[in-house]
């Protein structure tokens, strides 16, 4: 073979595809000295931003994330077309994350070599190795690994290449304007439902930098609308005045996609493992998943460090035990909500007013207590809670 036809090959024990929170958290928890490579398609870690960065302050503390990278929010106004509820969240504050700062903080802890501006192309088996093709600029090269982690997000690029899975058909798609809002109450967020965001919802979150993230999201193929068109229509509708939100100026645009499908119980395929959005780990209720990606990514990194199929299977069982039932209930509510009319959402907000704040926050968090599930049974509880919250 001529030198012109030869392709550079890098040998490593573990290849991680994807530099979002799941991939970075996995890399951060690998043992020191582990031979590993993480490839990331963007030029920089944390840019562009593809998530609104919603979390919970208790998880920021529990996961040991830097407090300065999370902005606490203690109040949320919830709107439908003709109803309004002010939700006191002081008992369980939301934390709006500095997404770029957080991802770079995770990258700083990585035990893997990080290669940015690198597009994953495909993987094939060669004996006991996985040989993956990459493109960096105009140059292509291969990475041969014993283990490969699919943290590529909703694309599920590795699983698709190896015919172990496919990208989801049902997806949440959102667009967000981030802009200076010095006069906005930094303790106040907003959520809105109804005609402005059919099949989805809208949000306004204050940030650590004194900006506001104003976004709308919907679910495909439940809706064939464009998030960009929804945002334009919302800005022209007078909704900002009603909600007391400032008009976007000097904004930059964030956009993202995440799966909106049932929980995926199969995470380990021999030495191919999926984590994060590749494994549908965002919550079905609000599509919030950074905390879950970090927690489960770290656990996966530790399991990989054990170099044992038993450790990987134990990790898979632990994820199922933590998420499967919770996500089954949450996804049932997600499906019902996607079909609601503006009138349904008006009735929903009226019913939300009858709930204690703690119970409503549990719903948004996709955190259904064992006592509630045991008392009613999972299926009956899901129907009852969805009817109470969503008006059917």
C-alpha cells in the first residue's frame, strides 16, 4: 500500500464519542492512566450551547458542581392562554446552569485525551477491536479501541453505525434567545403552555450573567411547526407584555434536539455502551437531563475503570432501577400533554393551583415518590396525576 493511501491509526482502550455532559462525565470518572480518547464535533467544549441548562440547586450541591456555575431561581410564573399560577419554588429551587462553564469544568477533569473539531464517521469490528473513522478538517484517521461509548446525543451515531440502534423519530426541538435583561427579577422564571407552543412549552430563565434565556420547544412529529416560526409568532403576540418579560435585543441563538421517546433499558451491548441522550436520559416531563447525564456518566466511568463485564451490567441495572419506572410515568404524561388544546392547558393550570407546590415541583422534576407510586400503583398513579396536572 502506498503512503498516500495509508490512514493514521490511534490505539486506545476506550473511545468516547461526544463531548456533552454524559461523555465528559464518563471521561472524568475513569481511573488515572486509563488509555482513552474523547472526540467532539464542535471546535470548543460548551460552544455552541444546545440546552437551556435547567437543573436543581440540590443536585448542584449533591454532584459537587461549582456553585458559581448555577443561578438559583425561587419563583416561576406558569401561563396558559387565559390562566396564570405563581409557583413558590423556595423549598426546591431550580438552578440555571452556565452551560459553557460547566462543560469546560467537566473537561478539565477528563482523564481522556479530548479531540475537538472531530467528526465521527463510522465504526466497524476488526477482531476484538472497534475501529472508528474520524475526520478532522480535511484529514481522516482511525481510532482502534477495545470499548466504545456512544455519548453522541440524539444522533446515536455509534449505535446506528453498528446497527445496534437508530436515531429517535420522536424528538423535542427547541430554540432559545439569550440576551441581556438587567431589569428582570433574577429570582423569577416563567413557563408557558397553550396556543403559543402547541405540543410543547416555552420558558424564560434568568442566568448567572444577568441575561435571560427565552425559548420555545415542540415535539416532532406530533407537530410540524418550526420552532423558529413559533418564536417569531410568540414575540409578535403580545405574550412578553402579559408575562412581564423584556423584549430580546442583542441576543444570540441557542438551539437543540433531544429524544422524546420511552426510556431505553438496554444500555450495554458487549463493549459498546450508550449514555446520555443516546440512551434517552433526559426527563420526559421537561426534557431536563444535565444532572442525570453527569451522575450516570460518572457511574459509567467508574464501571469502565473496573474492566469487568459484571461492573457494566451492574451499572445498567442501577440505571434501570433509578429511571425506568419514573420515566414510564413521566412519558405517559408527556404523550398526553403533546395532544392538548389551549383549553386543556387552561384547565390544567386551574388544577395545578389546587396542588401543594412540593407536589407540582416533583412532577416537573419527574420525581414520583415511592409512597405515591405504591399507594396508587404506577399505572393508576400516572393516569390520576396526569389528569390532575394536565386537565384530563
